[in-house]
C-alpha cells in the first residue's frame, strides 16, 4: 500500500485536487480541517479536526505518514489587505506550519516528507528577469509573508525529515475564483489587459499542481524550494489575448493600474506586479508537464464538457 497522506487545509482549491489525485493512486488521504464537517468525505478520504495552531489528537495521524502536505492559510484574495487582514494572512500560515512541525518533533515515527505550499510571490516584482530557485527573496508584503512562512517550515529538517517548499503561482482550475474573475469581463465583451500588460504571470494548470506534488512525494532527491509553475510564463497582455481567443472574445479594453489600486488597494500588487518564474528543479528532475503551454491549459479548463 502506498501509505497515508495528510493534507492540512485540504478542503480548499488545491487540497481538493490533491485529495482526488492521491486517492486515485491508492493513498489514504486524511484532511485536517478547522470545521466540524458533517458531509461524508469522498472515497478514501477522511476528515480530522484540528485548530490549526496547537497540538492535539490529530498528531497521531501524521505518525509514519508517506507525506504531510500543508496548505493552510487565510486566503490572500478575499477582501482588502487591511493591517488586521495582513496579520491574519501571516499568522494563519506561521501558526499552522509551526503546529505541524511541532507535531513531527513529538513523534518517534516521522513522516517521510513534509511538503509546504508556498508561492512565487517570494521573488517579489522581478521585472523581465527570469527567476529560478536560486534567486533571492524580493520585497513587499507577499514576499515577506512567503519568507516567514517558509522559515517556519524549515526546522522540520532538523528532525531528519525531507522538506519541499512548493512555490506556485496562479493555479488555473475549472472552479477557481481567479479564473472566473479574469474571464468575466471577456464573456461580457469588455476584456483587456490589466495595468501596463507587460508584467509577467506565472501560472499552472491544477492537474499539474496535483501531478507535481505527487512527483515531489515520490522523488527522494528533491528538496528545498521547488517552483511548481508551468515552464512558459506569459506577460499579462498575452494571457489576456489567449483568454480572449479561448472564449471567442476580443481583448481590447485595458484596465488601468490606478483603477485596480483604487478598487483593491495594496492587493492590486497581485495583478499589477509579477515574476517570470522557471521551474528549474522540476525540469532537471525530469518532471513532464501535462499543460506546459497556456492555450491548451485554458482550452481544457474553459471548454471542459
Ligand atoms: N490557489 C492559488 O492560486 C495559489 C497560488 C500560490 C500559492 N497558493 C497557496 O497554496 C495554499 C493552498 O491554496 P488554496 O487555493 O487551496 O487555498 P484555500 O482554498 O484558500 O484553502 C486553504 C485552507 O486553509 C484553511 N484556512 C483558511 N483560513 C485559515 C485560517 N485563518 N487559519 C488556518 N487555516 C485557514 C482552510 O481550511 P479549513 O477551513 O478547512 O480549516 C482552507 O481550506 C494556500 O496557502 C495558498 O496561499 C495558492
């Protein structure tokens, strides 16, 4: 039997994709969630309650697990980044990661690998330069959040556990809010690039997130920060042009950067800034992307039967 996979914060967008993929491979999937779930879990998946910050009976579930995968954290995209919200974004990540690492420390039988979700926001706004895992952290709230989040996972290495920090960018999934929000103006014939359109977007199809995570669990030589992102990042202008073509709509109405700032405040950084990230380590390890190019990825997601 392939073993047990524990997904902390696994009821969200990424977690649902992972639960499906890992259970299809025969793994037992346990999802740690803060809510008392009444609904029955899908086949081979079960829910276990935790508070996302302290030790509890859930720790037994990570003993000897094939992998602990941490996805917990307050969403970045819901509501303006007030000082209070920013604190919550960082706190929820650092506390849940620390609780998991402490859990591992208390166990005799350690999990085989600890995988922490992370983000390409780590690199900050890096202009036109290609960045890979050897590039330094950038500036700004997102970069600082990711830096602190990753730092809270690192002590697990001292427990003799392999650590993989999977840095992803925009996850394109059929039901994802981001894709719905980006596609809506196009559906209404009012789509166009946001800001100058020159900023880079690093994106990945949800199937590749699942496949890349599975690959990370099964590749013992892979450790440290690993960019989980398609090998073909695009400029915002190109992303919108491909999105328009996929929806048979024009991409003509640009949304000025200042309008996004007015609407979203500092959160506009998520769309006005960008990074051109290369998945150097995954490619070197021989990982094959199912959707390396944007047109096929968007076609599959937006014209899925
Ligand atoms: N989606 C993307 O495009 C993307 C890109 C790069 C990185 N990431 C990162 O990958 C991770 C997973 O992404 P996702 O899109 O699946 O996230 P998500 O749908 O927002 O789910 C994350 C989970 O975190 C838990 N959570 C929410 N608020 C929390 C809080 N205040 N304290 C503790 N736990 C909380 C929730 O689980 P319960 O309510 O069940 O406890 C939720 O299901 C996130 O940390 C995200 O930052 C995502």
